[in-house]
């Protein structure tokens, strides 16, 4: 699948975000968790990929089923700055 640089950048950003579950990436871009992992492996430097995998492996907020039902948002309201 051919993606624009803006879309690729957004997928990488969402994958790095702690509170954005893989399911949100699947809904928005149609990529399953294994596909996101493969995408990140192909786009990141090896060291960056390893850091990302360590960060997201087992993280409850990256999987909707493991998240607390009290969390209903994908990100903190102050996370994004208006440009």
C-alpha cells in the first residue's frame, strides 16, 4: 500500500503515543498491530525500532482490551499545540 509522507508520519506519531491504542490505528488506517510493527520496522532505524518495541510491549494503554474502561480519550487535551 502506497502512503503519502503525511500519512506515514501520522502513523508513526500515533504508534509512538502512549495513549493511542493499536485499534485506533487500525480504524483510521486499516493496519493491524502486526502490520504496524512491520511498518515501524521498515521506517525506523534499528535502534529506534528496538526502543519503540520496548516501550509498547505490554503497555496497557496500547491495547484497548487492557485499558481501564475509565479512559475514553486517545490523548491528553493539552498534548497537541495549535499551530
